[in-house]
């Protein structure tokens, strides 16, 4: 990324929180879904959303300035991106992920970042996923929204890799099984075990049942850092796990994957990863900072370290590729036959 040279470029960063809150408020009021029905004036949208016309105009003007909506002759319409990704029920809708997880959970938790960085966190602060997910309601809110956010990368993974030779998949920290459901639908011979906290597993089973895959996807309840992993696996997947646990545990997680994989088995690590030179991408780096706010011992992953760690653990055919552009990467390797 090019270095900044102007004061207004710094201002764009400093005031970025305003744009975030405008987006979250619009999602809460179903603005994009309403505009998907037909273009509207501020008065019409105010009536449908149940807010004052002046407030609707102020919000719509902010959204127009952000490029989320267009305006012509006082009539507002969705931008192409808003229409594709923020309208409820759209094929690639991830609005609930942004509204619920990012807006209601991640956004407030970032207020802890200074204490996390200095090691002087408040006694009431959230200090780990285990701490966070001990609350059933927080676990439910996070997991429901994360399910929507994981479906996109799960579809990408199903397209990118041929897993037809695998029979048994272990998804460590697999949440509500979005990856497992998608992969089992694509590869009919595949079965999956999801290792997850009890409050998340309880919700995940309902997603699996709704998908008609209860006979092929099962849960093992427990903390991935402490539980015994079932052996005889053809694939071990860890998605968004490394960013949410202490960095000192990464080598051990890779070693446990090697231990439970069958010869020729595949390890897949999907997470927020920056380039080896640490010049970006900025979104990946910011997500790493976000996770540090509630997992102070988390470590910033870079592509060189991650592939090197797989090599050092004895994996062969290691490599890394972009999954979500500017945000996540997928590292992989095979246990020697």
C-alpha cells in the first residue's frame, strides 16, 4: 500500500468509524432490503422504516457519500454491491454477519485494544473465546452471524480443492459447520467431525439438521486447545482458529493435526494472513488487531511464517493462496505417505 502524504488521508482513517456505524444502522433499519423493492425518496423510505424523514435523509445522504446507494432527482437506489451483498435473502447476502457480529460484538470489543496492547485490561474485559462463549447468548449471536460470513469462503474452498478422495474431515473450531455443510454437499463420500465449545455445538447441530446432514456431520464438544482430537482423519481444517488463540499454541495445533491425519492426509489453515513482508493487506492486518483486543496473546500471522511452520512440522507440498481478497489466505500441506 502506498504511504500516506496528505492530512485528509489520515482523516479518512480517523473518521472511518462513522461510515461503519452508518452501514450498521442502515442494516438494522433494513434500508438496503427496502430499496431492493424499488427506488425510493427519503420520505417513502422513512415511512417504511418507521423513522423521521429528516433522519432518513441524513442517513441516505451518508450512504450515498459512501457509495452504498446512488441518488438521482431525490430518489435513492442500491449500489450494485449493496444489491448483491446486503439485501436479505440475496444469494450472497452477508448483511447479518456485518450487522450482528461486526456491529454488535466486534465493534464494541475493539474498545479493549489499548488495554490488550499494554497488558492492562480491565477485570471485566473479555480475554478469550472460551471466556466469551461461556455466555450462551453471546455464543448464539456470534455463531449465527459467523455462519452467514463463513458460507462464502466455504463455497470458495469447495471450488478450489478436489476433496473427493477424502472420507473423514476434522473441523477444529468449526463453529456452526458452515464449511462442513458446504463441503459435504459438494463431496458425497465425505463425513465430518466438528470440535467446538458446547454452546456453539448446540446451535451448530440445528444447522446440520436443517441441511439434512446429521448422519454425516457430528460434533465433539470441547476446547480445541485442551481436547483429544479423533484420529484417522483425511483432512484437518482450522478456519479462523489461529487468529483467536494465543500465538504460542500455533505450533502445537499443527503438530496435533499431523498426529491425527492419515498418511497422505491434508491440513488446511484458513485465516487472516498478511504478506511475508508485512506491507498488508490492510484488512487482514486490521482483523488481526481486532482479535488481539479480546485475545491479547494472539499473534499476527504472515504467509512466510505459516508455510515455514508447516514445512518444519514435516508437511509436504505446502503452499498458500488468497481466499477472501485482501483479507484471508488458505495454507495447506500433506502428511507424507
